[in-house]
C-alpha cells in the first residue's frame, strides 16, 4: 500500500505541483459520513464498507479522538493502518475519490502548538 503525507505546521510548506494536485484531489473527493458519538463520552466515528472491483469490499474505520484510521479488505485477515495516531493529532475528515482514501488530521502536536499533520494523506484502495 502506497501512502503519501503532506505536513503543514509552523514550518514552510512548499506548494509543488504534486502538492497542489493532491490538495485539489482531496477537495474534489466525496466526504465519508461521520457518525455522531454513541454517548456524550464517546468520540464521533467512521465505520463503513466500500465495494471495490470484483467481489472485494474494504472496511474503513476511524474515530476523531485518540485513534488511528484502518482499512481491511474482505480477502485479507488483518487490518492495515492508514493513519497511526500520534501525540494529540486526530482524524478530522475522511474522503473517497475513485480508489483513493484521503485522511485529514489536525490537533496539538506535543500538546503545545496547533498544527495540521497529514493534510492530504492518501492511500490507494
């Protein structure tokens, strides 16, 4: 599985043609439905199935607090990590375009300064 991350924070972000294309693709992608919390103490979450070519489906799971984002293909036994939770950086949006899953994250890196990590993290499904 190939994944690419573009990180934006207080440091310079070089807006190369590749960067601009990935960001444009993110905005053109369809947002995936985020379910509201099951109770006041629980996070909102994503839990859905996407049908790929043939008989293969992919399960996409994430939550917006203290969690990673995962995919699992129907023809595989284990989950794949698409985004691994780090240091108060949370999943804030999942989008899908064709066979690409975009994961937008945000938060306080190190608990000190607000930054966006993986602004256009994508992985081909």
